[in-house]
């Protein structure tokens, strides 16, 4: 297993569930987390946002639960750090700040805090600009994340 920590934005989970392609970067990213290739982390905020978005897209509750429950069981759960004005400067959209705050919650977990490679994986390239470093988390798209995994030699 890579000693990488990845917090996936809700956009990744939603696209992974809704896609018809088994080789979509979103789906592969989630599947690699399920397989333990990297440390997958999430929060209650992300979980709620994903479930609400899927329900709005017309996915029935039983399907949402059966699809996501294996992910939620494997994921490390993070408590978001308290809000701060500096986060508003870093991420302008107030609906995206809880994602950053959840990621930063990793710094309060003794075995996660020292990990050298931390990623915030998102399809939202407006607020989580790829290659941008937000407090030690590299913003990256699912495709970029898969490419990084492949570069270090882990089959993806």
C-alpha cells in the first residue's frame, strides 16, 4: 500500500457512481481506495453531500446505500478543523471549504498527520486547482492521481 492519503471531493464519488465506464478515472480512483492501494479518507460532510447529489440525480436510496457503504466502511473518517478566515481566502466557494477543512482534519490523526503525500482529489478544478498546494494537500484530478500512482509503479 502506498503511504498516500487522499481525500476525495464529492464530485469524484458522484461521477464514479453515475458513470457507465468501468475505466473512468473517478471510478478507478475510488476502486483503488477500496482495494487499499492508498489511504482513503472522508468526512460526514462529504458523505452527506455525495448522498444528496446522487438522490437529486435520481439514484434510489437502496442503490446509494449498497454502492457507497463499502466505501464508507474502508474510509478513514476525519473530523474537520474549525473554520478560519484564511480558508475563505484559500477556497472562495463556501460550499467547498468544508472539503478543505475535512482534509486538514488529517493533521489531528497521529498516524495520518506525518504522511508525506497528501492529496485532495477533485473534478472541481476551479476551486481546487490541480498542482496547487493547500496546507500540505496537493490538489489533483482523478486522472492526475491515477497517473501519479502509475508513475510510482503501482498497477492501477
